[in-house]
């Protein structure tokens, strides 16, 4: 039996606010910031009777890439109208045109960087993907016409800490991995570093994460637990695949994915299941020896398997798995947190495996074959702190070391330490 997670009124609020961070994900144009602002503002009004009244005070800031551009990262800050000392920093998850492709290409768990912002975090490391995400969020600024236009998140925070405030950093999915990283960065730089933003110690920081993959190793998780205590509140649906990454064994872990939807989707003589097994095995290889460890206080929501997502279709194990993943990762949380999807229709693309990765999984005899084939693909571009570079394709790609060096130098410069530390 799983313990019943404590779903507090504040978690109901922060969950909704993280869902609103998916604003503009179904759009592709030059004005994603204003478009997202309109969607979030409408959603805040629609949800007010349940989550109370909130107003946007910074953002949303959007990082977009592509031609035409699409949202890669989005972050915004809201203030509680009835309790003005309460703020929430909401961080968006991945723009899901492809869930599994995004997990591999955006998170980059095959390499790790040391935590640069506190020397007491001995041995703490985060994935390269989490470090890239942190760097990008640090550099994001809202459009000029939006609240906080042209200012960074820290620039804004400096304007509110002349009195006692409580700041909750919250995120869903990829945002759930980035939220504790952003919160620790803020906590470690509030009174120290090159430019302290809260020298009078007026800010209290908490973290609410939902459906997030593991951002770091055991030392990082322990450090987060020490820094935040009970103010660290991660939650996951037991049937959601994403929070099972990237711990190799235990609960939740990648090893559970082979039978997570048994008996409906279970190991058997099925070519499509063989492709699925290769894919899961590849995830294990990519995360191998990283020591990824779930955050302390992780509260499970017992998932409910939903056959309705198949809509009477005759599907193989591989495609049934992907449809179930899509439901459990998003809709599977709605009931627990009283969320109404009509508050903000997101116009998201269906979660599906990109065709090239589907072909790789189907044509690879083993997980090792899959990883090797992954590294022969054409490189895709990502943004690293304002610089567009080719993304690493895997552990043996020389570009991995180059990107690690770039990110580590940028974060170390912010922390005022040597990149070698």
C-alpha cells in the first residue's frame, strides 16, 4: 500500500499554475510571450474560484527556437492577491511534440556537472540537461511590454524582498526536474555569491514538483533535503513513466518500466514489445552509473490504468504503451489536484515517439545498438545560455565534452568560482 500524499490547498494552487505554464506550446510564431500571457491571464481568471486570485508580476519569459519559432522553455511569476507575500515561480515542462525524443535530447543524463553554488554540497551533481535548463532560465527575460520586461528573474526578486515573502518554485514534467535546481540556485545565491539578491534574509523558498524526472545524484538529493526540509514537496503518479527516470533500480526507477502496465502490456513474444524493451534498456544505458536518486519527501499518487485512451483501437504493445504514457503523465494528475483542463485548453500536440527514434528502436537488436545508432544521427541544435550549439548525441559524442565545458564555465562564473571546482 502506498501512503496517501498530502494534497494541501497550496499544492492544488501550484499544480494548476504549473499547468498554465504550458501556455503557447501549441503555437509557433514571433509573439509567444504575449500569446502565453493572454492564455495564462485567462486561465487564472477561470480558475480563481478554486485556486484564489493570482496576478502575473513577472513574465512570462519564453525561450523559443526554430523557424518558425516554438517554445522551448517558459517561466513566469505570480503573486497571490489575497496574500501578497505569497509568490510562485512556475516553470514549464517540455514542449511535447515528442515525449521520448525530448527526454533523450533535452535532458542529456549521460553526463553530469558538479553543483557550483555552495561548497558545502560536497559531491552533488546534476545532469547536463538540468544544468543547461538552469542556465537558460537564468538568462530569460520577458518581452518589454510584459511585467518585468527586460529584467531577469533575480532582477525581479530583488524588488520584492524589502519585506517578508514566501516564494514557491514549482514545475511539472521537465519543469519538475528544473524546479528544485532553480530553487537551490536561488537559496544558495540569496546572501552569497557575486550579487546576493536577498541580503536581509526576507525570503523563504519552497519547492513543489509534479511528474519530474530525477535531476541529480544522491548527494544532490540529500543536499536539497537539507536545504528545504518539509518545504520540498515532490509528487508523482505511480503509473507515470517520466518520474521513473533516471534512477536505475528501486522505486520509482527505470527497471520498473518493463512491467509498469502489466498485465495489459507485459513481456511476451511481440516484436513491438521487443522494440519497447530496447528503448527502456537504452534509457538505462544513458543513465548508467550516474547515481540518480529521487528527491526526499517524494509522495506517490497511486495511478489508475486507463484503457479508454485506446478508444477501441487495435494497437500493438509499443503504441499502447505510448498512449498510456501520455495519459498518465498529464491527465493522470488532474483528479488528485482538482484540476479542470477547461481552465486553459493547451492545444498540445499528442505525445508520441518521433519517427526516427521509433525506427531506431525497431531496428536495434539491443539497447547498446540503439545508443550507438543514436550517435550517428544528424546533430540537432539547442540553446546554451544564449548561444546556439549542436546538441550532444550521446556519451561518446565529442560534442558532449564541449557543451559540458561551456555550461560549467558559465555557471561557475555566476557563482564566482573556478570552473575546475
